[in-house]
């Protein structure tokens, strides 16, 4: 089972240091499983990260690469191949009953603009889900509809979907799937919209955190996770189910160009002392750690060590290769080319003595970075759109986002000391490595 939160920051849950927000259910996952402290979303915006999760390859490798650095339009066509290479198709081909519940944001339909009056084909079912219920993109996006399987769900006298209704409805559908599933193996992909804007916690959660409405929304997410874990336990599945909890990118803080009410709750949370992204620099959209490093927790009793923390360099792009390794099957040559299996780390094996891994990361404006071992290189682009050219994030002194940067994250997780000039030989080697990876053939 995979739980993919939306815009949840590195510092938003207790297991990663949150003090003003209570997340007992997510924290229990960490206490009963393993917490990764160097886990990355491939991008600091959601659609490319979700693509990489499903395919095991970076989205910028696709023929539509020019479209994929930023977020997809709501009515964009399906971005995933329907050749059986996606994560749910792999699991379904090996006997798993597969269900997707939640935010999709990977496009629907064959090309051009999505026609909501026709069958939404190809879509989630064509990439391997037996059943799907959710919404095309974000909770605030029009059309405010629900999708079930291949069509807009049409009920007698429905009102447009309200953002406040999304969280509980998705949790209801996820629990209902677990209550229906029999003893065959299953894969549930649960993609809630919390704590993405608009911040709209239910009345039962309002005022319950110490971080304002944003904190209340994170606590609402935690309660939904708790409902799903309880359903697993009630069915007797908890002891034999691998649960992975993570986020599609880092948390939003105070982006340039955005005005209240969209960011008022985030500003209030910061004012009250909550650190959405912990001590990390930057936020969603940016190339700094706050936009890319995410919580990642795995629990599987008897297999994944309980109460452990791992520093291994891991990414959402690894989940396809990990699933194939778990099934003991080989992936097709072009599938999962950018991911590696996390099973050794999940099972608590010592880190292997091998050359350090290289992860390619990119921002919402296609500014690229390379994380290799403890070092992180950030490139400079010749053209870079405002307002993101400036050092707008967190208003910290230091380099502009669009500049050559090199950081030793083991000593400097806040990316405060740029080593680009003082460690120029390493910087040049990493720059060439980034170019070499990007220069590989598409696939």
C-alpha cells in the first residue's frame, strides 16, 4: 500500500521533528517501521514526481519533456504509457488486485484536451488499476468533478465538488476498498490532497493543532491515515502488508507572486513556530532541499526493522524497481531505468560498499540538480523566469536560486555555504556527471 500526501513538508510530522502538529498515526508507522532521512521527490512539483513514481524513470526523458517540468493542465492527455510497464500494471500482472484512490494529475484521454463528456480513456485503468476513484488534479481545479473508473461520476442532483469534501470522501473510498478486498494480494494507491491548497480543514479539526489551519489540515490527513491503518488491522492485513508513506514534493511556504488566501495559512503556521520543511532551505517549486526532500516511512512487520532511521539516498523513482525486486521479476529494458531497488535498505541490510549513487532532481522551472553521496550540485540556466530568478524563498541571504551552487549536505543541510568556487574540481566533475545522465537516450 502506498500513501502519497500532497505538498507535505519534511518537517510536518512528529517523526520528522514537528512539535506544534500532532500526527500520532503517521508517527506510529515510523515507530513500527523505518524512517528515511534522505528521501527525495524527483521534482519540486507534483506531476513529474507522480510520473516518476509510476514509471521508474524521470519525466524529463519523455518525448513531451518540454511540457513536463511544470505542473500539468487539468485537461492534459494521459502522460503514462499503456504498455504494461507502469507500477500498477506490474503488480496486476502478478496477481495483485489494484486500486487507485485520490488525486491523479497525470492526464486523461488520448491527446489534445480531455473531453469530460466522453469515456476518460486512456486513464488509470489503462495503466494497470482495476478500479479508480478520485479527481483529475487539485481540489480547487475546475471542473470540480469526481471520476470513477473511466467516467465522470454522475449522481442525481449533484453539486460541484467542494474542496472541504475531498479529504473525507477519498478516505471513505480507500477504507471501502479495504473492506471489500478478499485475501488475494492487493495494492492500494491512496493519494490524498492534504495539505495542498486550499487549506480547508473539516470543523472537527479546526483549532486542534498549534499551527493554525495549516496544522489542522495536516492533523486531518493524519486522521485519514489512521482510518486506513485501522481498516488494515480490522481485516487482519496489517501484519502482511508493506505500507509506504511519503509526499510528492516539499511543503509550500510563501511563494513569490502568491497572495492570501492561498498562502495565509502557511504564513500563519510559520508565525506560530511550525517549520513546514524543518531546517531545510526553500520550498515547493524550488531546487533547494525544502522543495525536494520529503518524509518517507516504510512499515512491514517482520521484514522492515521497527524504529529505525536510514540515511540511504532514496527517491520516489525507486518504487517500481523495488516492487519488481519484491516480486522477484525482471523489468522490461526500458522500464524503471532511473530507479534502484530499496529492498536491501528496507530490510535493514548495511549500506553496500559501492560508488555513491547519483540522483537527478529538478524544480518547477526545470532548474536541475544532482545529488551524489553527500554533495549536491545546482546548475545555472541562461534564462530563468521571474519571480523565481531571485532569492525569494525564505528571504535568506546567499545565492540566488539560478546560480552554480555546490553544497556538502552532511555538514550543511541548510545549503548556506556554497562550495562552487572552493571545491571547483568536484563541482566540475558533478556538472559533467549531470550532463552525462541527461544526455542518455530517451526512454
